[in-house]
C-alpha cells in the first residue's frame, strides 16, 4: 500500500508587471479555499520580497503529493500572473513525496 509523505514546496516567483494587486487577491482567495480543514493542504503563503515588489517567496505545505495535486486546477489559475517562461523560468524546491510500502 502507498503512504503519503508530507510535501513542502518553496521558492521565488516573479509576478508580471501591473498584476501584483490582482495576484495578491487571487492568491489570498485560493489559499483560503485550499487550506480548509480536511483538504490536506496545511499552509500556502506568498511573501513579498523586500527588494523587488514583483517577487514573491512561496511556501506550500501539504499532507502529501495527492493533497497538493487535488487543487492543481485552481493553482493553475495563478499561472497567468507569473512572469516565468520556458526561456526564463522560476524554480521551486520540493521536499517529500510518495513512498511505497
């Protein structure tokens, strides 16, 4: 049987010019709905960088990969706000995942 291993994701994301206020509202709304009791997502944070107001440091903590993936369609709705591209990507570090026993 598979068992979940907690998942922690963190990293720096750049928000497109002129979309910072919209991003803050959307992220706040998504975080509130995604971290409801029983969702498996324990925390979602985005902290503004002190030196660049368009850069946000993200932290996501979930019970496991399946909990994090459960709201993936909603998280994709944030993609339009990010400046990251294939040629100039933002990177997130992931710790945890799945184990099989």
